[in-house]
C-alpha cells in the first residue's frame, strides 16, 4: 500500500503519482504504455548556487512516468557558466511523490543543497519508499536522506519541506487529530537530530487546512488555510492573527519574497 | 474503566463517520480488512465513532458492500464485474483513492486492474485529464514521441 495519501477533500481529481506508476501503469499492455509516454514528463527541478565555482545551476530530475525495466529518472544540470545542459549518468529510481500538487516540484534550497520529497522505487518494483532527495551543488551529486525515524506516514495527509527559522524542516498536517506538526533537523544532515518541535491544533478553522509559508524572526509561523485566509501562529502553536486576502478562494498562490539591493554598473564601473 | 483488548466477535459493529458527516456501520471483521480503520480502532477504541475525513458518503457504502461479501468469502469474478459495471471512470477513481486511503488491499488491487482495463484504449489526452497531470512536453517533443511510436496509436480514437 502506498504511503502517499493525496490531498484531503479539496481536489478529488488528484491522483498520487506513485500510485499511477506502481499500481496502474504496470497493468497496461505495451501498446498502451508506449502511447502513454506522451502523457506527462513528471519532473522535479531546483535552482541554486555553487559557491565553490561561483556558478548558478538549474537542476532537473525527470522521467516519463512509464516503467521500462525499472524507473530511472534523468538527472540534468544547467550551469550558467557553461551555458549548457549536461546529463549526469547514474541510477536514479526516484519520482515525484507529490504530497500537495502545487509546488513540491521546486526543490528547497538549503545548506548548499537542493531538496525534494520523492518516492524511491524499491528494487522489486512493486512498492515505493518515501525519501528526501538531495542534490549537492558543489559535488553535483544526488544523495538521499531518510525521513525522521518516528514519522507516522499513515496519519499525515500533507507534508512539505520548509525552512523553520534557521533549521531544515518538515511540516505535516495530521488529518485525524486536526493538527500540524513541525519537525526540524537540529543539526543539518545528522539524521538522529530530527526532532518534532511543534504540534498544534488547527481545529476551529473554517477549512481544515494550514500550509506554513514562512517563519518570523520571533518564531511565529505564517501560512494560509488553502483558500483565502492568511494565518499566524506563535511559537506555542496559538493562533494570533488571521486575515482574508482575497474574495475568491482558490484563485491565488501565495509566496514569499525577499528584498535585496543590487548596485548597477554605471558607465566605466565594473560589476 | 479499563477495557481488555477486544477480540472481535462477529456481532461487533464499528461506526464510521465520513468526511461529510454521515455515519455507517461495519462489522468488526470487515473493518479488520481496512488497515487504516483498524489502526484508528487500535488508537481510539472500538466504541467510538471512527472519523474518516477523506472518505465520503458517496463511496463508503460501496466499499462496505465489497467487504461484506469478502468476509463471507463470496467475492467472485462475477461479483467483481457486477460491482463496477455501472460505475463510470471517475467513480472508480474515487473508490480507488478511498481504498488507498483506507489501506483496503483487496479492493485496492482489484480497482487498480479495473482502472488499467478502462484506460487501455483511451487517448493520451483522456489519460492526462484522468490522472490530473499537465502536458509538459513542448509541441515538438510531443510530435516526435508520437511519430516514434505511431503504431501504438493505431486504432485509438485520439479525441476520446
């Protein structure tokens, strides 16, 4: 049975990708499979900076969603310095295991690496495991990290990578208990340092959803209810503010931006 | 009062509450076939109405019907054919996703095959819509792919 539970309620049409690849496609005859290679490319991508080489990279992990002697995704990297795409050879049995369908395709940049939540095909090809896929921008290698040990997949209906304060983090929503949990890696890349730091109730909201977007300097969490309300919870998990941001639910995507100043070159000045 | 670990007697029923607030009864032995439900029973006790946020009153009765037959050992190919006969593709999809959520393996495997059977001769566009995926190929990439495997498109009505 698959780990991914798909998105609760809101989008009945949502079909978890790992179910497509593992449960449905293998039961199709070859003729159908070849046709369905045109269906979807299923890719993950990320953007980051390699400080060792002072280079900006775009990373893409893609597969065409059909099984041909095992799921193997293609890893390609575009380097701004080289101004070209290069494929990196290897065995990458990963595919997007979208917990939400909005943007987990875009990797999270943290600690000089790009991260995605993915499914990894088991060697027997009859099941998949959830892992955290990491692309090391300096080594230009794909690595895996397991989820925290006491992570209870069955209870969670939604999960995403996040940066909470200065920590590499996961948030999950638990539909049975109507709550959101925040897990942080107290020491980046040290598996045993995964800790559940926050577990708060989101009951009493008009929707049963809460999607964290960012955290403030004082440790508050700002997120949306999935429709049109922004909410802020404090570090003790209490709702301290909420604000409707649009008349039309479901019509907006919310994102975070950071302001920065760049000095533009003037005449004979060098950038 | 402390409860002993309950061994399910055949007369014990469990109450399940759907995401839209309706309550259905199921025999404990049938509930055992749905691992998610069984886990919730283990956590919450079997005297409490088990909440199933992700399953709704449209599909739960059908799932209960399947497992009623399962616990009496009456599931046959004929029964399964009849079970899905009047369901359209979207209804089967909803049942399939519910079976996945409930971790109801037998129904899940059966519906997987049924979906594959239904999609076998469908067009690429239909399958995209069914799985809720976008066409992320460029027009050039897509026409190249179609050309390379033109034989697999023969006999398929691409606008269905």
